[in-house]
C-alpha cells in the first residue's frame, strides 16, 4: 500500500449532494485515509457558484468552471460526478474514463441509459467506474447484487425506490388526504421538488430499476423498457378500500423472471398490509430481492439526501483508492447476456383492483361481470357501497384473479361503454 | 481470466449445511462457472457417513475420513469448512491456511474466538479467508460492513441474529403462550435443537455480535466480552404488559458506541411496537446498523437453513475463484485498533421494565419508589393490576427512566428485601 501518499480527487457539481460529499471529504480526512490507505485530497471543484466556498471551507482557488481543469489535471486520480441529469454529465464521465480517470457517480439517469458504453470504455482504459449511490442512496445494493448474492439466480425484485412518492403515499394512507394535498405538504417540507414529475410519474424509479434489474438478470434493461405509471390518479377512497381489503398501496418497482422473460415495471400496487414493504413509511426506501438460494432478502434505509448519498459515494472512492494502492483494478461488471427478454406490459399478468361508478339499479354487477368474463377475467371479491340518492349512482369495487394486462385494458374499455357504468374511477394492480 | 480451467474444492462436513452447499455446487455448475470464471469441481469430502453419497449424487470415492486427504491434496484450491463447533474445525482451518489453501467457513464460534490468529496466518500465506455465512446466514453483512459502509463511523448495531429465539418469541407474542410451550413447538418443527441452550441463552447471538462489532468498531471484541442473557425467564404476561405499554419483546444483539467505549450485549429487550425490528417475525433475522453518514440501514432475511447459508458460502467461493483467476488476493481485513474498549455491563445505562408481586396494601408503591430513588432510578410509568384476593397480592409493573445496570441490580435486591414485596418476577431492559 502507498501509505502516506495521497490520491487526488476532482469533484464535479457542488449542489446539495456535492456539498454533502465535500463536507465528508474535508471533515474526517484521518478516518478516510486509514480506510483508503492514502489521504484523499480534493484538488479541484467544477462549480459555477464560487460563493459556496465559504460555507464549506473549500479554498476559493480550487473552484473552476472549466471541465478541462478536471479531466486534464494530472494530480486528479478519481473524479466524482454529482452534476446530475444526462448532459453534460454523460459526456464528462466518458471523457474522464477515456483519459484514465477513475469515476464515481450517483447519476441514475446516465448509468441506466449509458452503462454498457461507459463500462466498456472503463474496461478498455483499465479504470474503475462505480455508482453505488445511483440506486437506494446510502443503502448497499449494487455491490451486494453484483458480489454477495452472486451464487443466486434472482427470481424477483420488489422495491420502494423513490422516497418522495413513498412519503406522499404514507401521508395519504395515514391521514386520509388526497394526492394534491399530500404533494403540497411534501413540497413544503422539501421532500418533493417544485417540478415533481420525474418522481411522481415513476421515471426516477424506472431509472433505478433498470440499473438493478440489469445486474440481477444479467441482461441489459434500458429505462425505456421499464413500464412506468405514476401515483397521481390515486385518491383517498382507494386507500380506504385497500385497507378494508387488507392491503396497503405503494409505488413499487418490480422486476420478475417468468420463463425466458423479465417483467420490469413501476406502478402503484396493492400489497398485503402485513408485508414488511407495506410497513416502510415516509421517505425511506426498501428493496426486496428474491433469490433461488437465499429466499427473500430486504435492504432498507435512506434512499436520498446528502448525508446518506455521500456514504455510498465516499465508500466507492475508498474502494477505488484501495485498488490504486494495491495496483489492481476492480473487475469489469458488464451484464453477461443471459438471453432474457423484457416482457411487453400487455403480456404481464397480475390481479387487479377496479373502482367504478355505476347506476344504482339491479343487474349492474351481472352486466359488468359478463364483460370481464368474456375477456377471461374472473372476480375474486366485490364491495358495493351504499348508493348516492342524489345522483342515483353507487360505487363498486372489484378485485380480480390474475389476468393479462391487455385483456384488462380491453375489458375496462368495454365496461366503460355499458349504459349502466358512469365512470371507471381507477384500477390498480395487486401483488400478493 | 483462466476461463475453462477448473478450481478444486474440498468440503469438510456434510451435515445439513454441508449437504446444502454440495447440492448447489453439483446442481448448477454452469451458472457458477460463468460467475467464477472457472468450473468449481468438488474434489474430496471429509465426512464419516458415506451413506450420504447416494442422496446427494456425490461419487463414493470422493469421501474420506482423513483430514490429510483435504489439506494435502494439491488439486484442492479452496476448502469449505462446515463441520461446526470449535474443535477440530479451528485446527483444520488453521492448517489449511498454513498449507496455502483458501478457506470459506460458516463457523461463527471459530471466527469469533480465533479471527485475529486465522487472519494473520491467511495474510502471511497470501490466501483468502471468507466467512460471510457466519453471521446472518444468507444476508449480506460481512462484506457490506467491511466495504460498502466503510466511509461511516458506526454508531450502533441492533440485531435479531438468532432465528430460533425469534421464532419462540413470535409465538409467545401472538398466541399468549409461555416459553416452555413455545420451545416445544419450535423443537417439533425443527426450528430448535434437542439441546437448545446455545440459542436460548444468547450464546449463538453473542458469537455473531462479536464478529459484527469487531468489524464495525475496528477493535477486537471477543465473545466472552459480550454480555448475554437468554429468553427463558420471559412469561406470557410480560408480553401482555409490553403490548399494553406499546412495546414488543425481542432478543436483540446490541453494540453501541458511547464515547471511548463500546457496549456489546445480547438480552431480551422491549422495543417500540411500530419499529421495523418489532415486526420481524418467525425465524427471520434483521440487522439495523446506524452510521454517522448513512443513518439507519436494515438488512433482513433468513439467518439460517441450508439453502440461505449456501448462498453466502458459494458466493464467497466464487469471490475467491475470481481472485485466483485474476491473480490477486482479497485484501487483509484485520480489525484496525480504534482504541475503543468494551464497557462493563454494570456501567451500561438503559431504561428498565420491572414486574413484581407485592402485598395488596396502601403505601407499597411509595416504599418501592423510595428504594429506587435512593439508587437514582426514577419511574416513568406504573401499572398496577387488580389484586388476587386469595393470596392478597397485587402485580405491579414499573417502567424506569435510564439508569445504570449496577444501580438497578442493587435496587432490585433491596426491593426484594422489603416486607411488602413478595417477589421480583422479571426485569427487562428497554431500548427506544
């Protein structure tokens, strides 16, 4: 080990996460040096806003707005990318790898879209590319999936990968409030951004699931192959019915092996109230992986935030430093082609919860169940609530046995055309 | 990578776990070869009972009763030790390392008692020693603690590390039955051994906590430094009171940094009913680690059983095979001396639950609280149940504020000497 020598760090991006990482690097240098085998020295920071130097205690002279001061700096061994977003982060990472820099990133969008290309370049240039923080914040996931569970064939992943939506759903469930109210509360507390669409619509979770499932199923799964659907259609009454039926509602990222296919999808799901995932509240993340040997293993923790994320980023930096000191490179981790294909969403089979407004009249249920039956969808439970005398309508909730997504979509369209059906209010998939 | 070549495996012990590992090695050789970079070939099995060969499909000629056929066999690169117990497993592992064999073990007793010596020998002979399965069965713990959370200073570990006792406590809590009844049921189902004392008394969990806390706190913590206390004193009524007060009862392994000390202890604990650890039921394990950066992370899964354990054992074998193929050795992981000392149990401070039988008479509580007060123990809650007219006694439950173990012991002795106190029935520590 090159004890006593130092390893140079370049930091790109000094936003919330970048500032958190800088704080750790500057705040406990001895501890980090003991683990890494060398001092980790911050050499340059790529950041436009120089005013940030004061609060963080970073020398003003380290700030630059020129990417070349990072990539062209011979004193920098490891570059930490915390700019976020696809561009220019992707191009910067690519260039750093090509110029022989090791890279640590928390960028889920870049990793899910460009992993194969980046890893190939990293391997060619014998440098490390690490991205533990890209999924699950501080929760160890990438390394356990790649290394510690390697003897397993992964059967399924069920995961809460987005803290913002889990926070909103928790408040909706506990307080009986509607989506828009819960969203506003989340924004007031800083748990949701001003433009929350990437979180709310499941895009963020889809990026993360693409990364995890690519590793778990040894086949490249791109974000656009992950079906995603958001939580904005959920209403307070869906939570009440769910509870009545023994379920909680969570936004789950699901990847599941079925024969030669992998299902990969993000959407709201009814899950049994007693399951551990149902009990994961607030901004926390939880990832349940099912392996053929290990059975179900759950990882739980803070999926976001500067402190938790810096735990993963700095641990990645330390691992690379250890490799530098031993003269080794962390081995390539390109997805081996398992031949599994992503199943189209229309082919996916699950159980369904359906809520609809119907005319308060005899024989309505018979008509609906006939349409469902015509599409091979059988009903497992029905709740019919008292009718509203003013509008002469009633609300019906139907739980189905497993049925194909495509059939359910068609059946719902047909059902909506029935004269006795006023409106299909919602439908949510069920995983038991 | 030495693709196509093979790596020789010697297996010591073909009990429940050994048979599970043999099944995996023989059952999916292609999958393992793809991950390891070489075929993993079982060369010899150290096992007296040759009759086992049939069911497992192991060639009879591979069986031996001579340790030398393992350690002296040049075709064996990696030895898997699954004999269990301290002797002769320790001597066998030591000898294998000295003779240049890599070793994978699930042996918590040997690892907790002899880790430093074994690791020193492994380092000297440039071979790997891996023991992921020694704690938490198939749950990735050793590697995440050593590598993925390395940027953190660990503040505390709260863990359910013994499935047998968690199963018994779950049944006691859910069915209102007493310890002896629950134990018998666990034995009937194979979840508890005929002689369950190591599980029941917390010895097994203490071995595991010694290993985890040695890693987490970078200081050698021996099993005999871990205070342990079993679950046999718990009664159905303790669970009823716990529930009434909003708590569950779990056997927790706790390691906690307090200043320059580490507390390391295994005993029944009251924990808040809404905490996730309280919701871990049956034979499952769960490990909550609190780091300065990452906050609380929980790992959950099957802590025992042949299939889950073989997940960890075989993943360890694959990691070593990858190193062999790259010509590297997994780096030494000796606990760096952090200077932290184990705090004597008498110095530990927690809250307490106390249950006692007292004379059904005015002024009793005043007498008891005076004794407690004399020892600086203050009361946070009291439950007094209706008295038993036959014996003219009443049951009192007291919850205290944090107090020193030593003071509580003394106070309880004095309380027991009060004329109005018939018996101290139980006391249990409380963690909030």
